[in-house]
């Protein structure tokens, strides 16, 4: 009896693991899906600490000519094949969120506006200073503005830089390195964690 229980236990673990693997490969991505990951760098760690989140980077899914891309703000803003984007993250782990009722809201016309606005940002430099302008742009700002300007949807309210956890030594070090003594505490900011926690999106995959 004991051996039977042990065998069943390991069978359940095996089934659970394999279901997780299957699901990760069978996610039906859609235009407008928001994808999140984290990576290992001083800035990424500081972002996670400051925003109390496991995520430090995000992008938006665009499907072009039958291929799935992540449109992301790195250096520079660009389209990255999904499989390449996933491989850049820590342990290839990621999460995907989708706008609720997206099938009704994100019509072909709306998606074209989103893609058109997104492409106007193509090749822009990454914004190391997290300024709320279009001169340079960072990851969550890109996603937020694509939804706002292309679909007239605010995924979340912006925050002020001062609203985040800035007391951690690593965060302080990064801030000092970037801004010196002129930290723009009142700058409007949107973080990956805010997009992930938005009340108008739902999780369709998360293997963290």
C-alpha cells in the first residue's frame, strides 16, 4: 500500500510537470498580449526591489507574417522573435497578460492603430532616466503608450518616481549613478509591476 501511494505521488508530479511544459508551448498568443520576464543585472534587480515585483522587463506581442514577435524597448526599441525574447530572461521564465474582452475591444482597426503608433517608436534609444517623454523610451512606458495612443486605453494610472521603494541600498546606488543629486521624484512613471497588476488584464500564462 505504501509503495502504491509513493508511486501515485510521483505520477502526479510527473503529470503536473508535463502539463506545465505542454501549456507553455500551446499558448495561443494574440496581438496586444503583454509579456513579462526578469533578468540578472544591477538595474533589473533594482527595478524589482523598487517596485516590489518579480518582473523587471516587459513587451507587447505583435504577430507579423505568421511570426510572433515581442516589441520591446531595449537599446534600441525593436521587434524580437518570441523565442529569442524568452531565452533572454532568467531561466527562460515569463508571464503573459491579456486585455479582458480583447476579442471585442482590440478590433483589426484598433490593432492597426496600436502597431502604427508602436512603429513610430521603432529604433528610439532606451531611456535610462525613465522620463515621461517620447524622445527616449523604456519598456513599460512603451507598452502603456501603445495602448493609450493606439486603443485609447489606460492600462493603469501612472505613479510618481517617489512612490516606489527607493530606500534600498542598491536602488539608492543606481539612482545616485543616474541622477546625482537631482533625482526627479515627481516624474511620472509606469513600472512592469503596474501593468501586471492592472485590473483590466488577465493572466493567460505564467511559469514563474
